[in-house]
C-alpha cells in the first residue's frame, strides 16, 4: 500500500536534495542529509483527496509537500513519492518521541506546524496552498467530521515571537481569520527577523514591552498560553499590562488548566471578544507551547 523505509544512511556532505525511484536524499530536523530506499508499492495519488500543499524554497531549489487523505488515513506526497504521514514524520526525525504531539488532534494544523518548523531549521521560505476545504469540515485525529465554523472571534493579534505568538498567527492564516498586531521595531524576535507573511505593524521601539502593551491595549482581551503553571518573564508582564489597561485576561496552562478549551470559550463569550490577543511562552523556553495553542484554538474557533 505504501512505500517502505528500508534503510537510511547519514551523510555529512551538503548535497542538493534529489528524489528518485528506489532511493531519495533528504534532510532531517537537524539539517543532516540522508538517503532512503523505497519500494514501488505506493498509493495511487489520484484516488486521494489533497488537503494542503506546502512549498519550501530558497534561491536555488523548491520542494513541494502535499498532505492527502483517503478513507480517514493521511499520506504525504513529495518528489513524486507517496507515503503515510507517520512514515513522513519518521523520515524527518527517527526519534519516536517527536511524533506524539504531531499525530493527534488536527492533522492539517499539525502538518502545517511541522513544515513551518522544517522551513525555519532549513532557513527556507515557505508558501502554503489550501487545496480542499468544505464549509463546516474539520480534520480531527484520523478522520474527517462535519463541523461548523464558529466565527466567534473576528481577528487574532500577537507580537510575532516564536512559540505561542507564531502558532496563533499560523492558525489564523490557515483558517482564513484576519490577523495582525504590533511587533518590535525591525520585526525583532528571538530567531531573527519576523517573516513578512505575518501582517504585523512595527512599534517605535526595539524592546518587547511596547508591542506587548499595545497588543493588550488594542484588543478586546488577552489569552496567555504556557506549559508551566506559573507566569514568568514576558508572560507575567503581559498579565500585569492587562490589569493596567483593565482588559480581560486569561491564563491557560497545559500543566494545570483542567479544561482549557471550555475556559477559553467561556472567556471569549462572556467578554464579547472579537479581537483576541494571543500571548505566551516563546519556543526556546517551552517548545511544546505552539502545539498547545494550535490544539486549543482549533477546538474553540473551528470545533463544535
């Protein structure tokens, strides 16, 4: 049914990515190249429904990765080869522990987040094309369920930092929600310049404090996502600024909040929030926070 990963061998040379029948050369999360031998038994792409295509490119090359669905199962096509989504994850990183937060929940959102991380690690640019959507459809786990979009929030804003901020912006872009917000002068973030695909306005200062305050000030309410139970650093500052401006603020902790989905839904509805400011931990501090944001926003804003 699918191509099989028969073997892989690490190579230290920086080769141009090449894909051919029987073997392919690719890169894992660390940017190291490896070769994979493939069998000829692969699904017929024309029988599958393409969901989303992500293109990673630089000045010299471009590679397309397409997520497909057939009878509730998910596959990835790239370089004219098609394999299961799980095999694609194992190819990028043989470390099994990577998979747990990428194979549950919204598969399309997980695939988007995965390819975004790959593009950043490879220093590639990324473009995304949604290939198939139906009104009220959402991909959940390993099946497709009819659910109606709930546009209870009209716009998502954030400061563009890695982690919670970017996950919220990526979610908005993927689901067709308006997005924006303030970012520091020079589009400053911990990983360099914030990519231009995020529609953010620059403040007059390079410090993070001004953009944090302006996003709190200009939104109807703020939700702060963290993995740890206690607010620290910039997240704590965000909560203090919300109190200063008398704006609603909610802290959701992956490690402590019992039902973050219901808490966020109630927070939005009870405060009449149309412009939601999303803040929280950066990726270097809490690598898992991005998936936490994606999962909760998907269930609140796209789910039942």
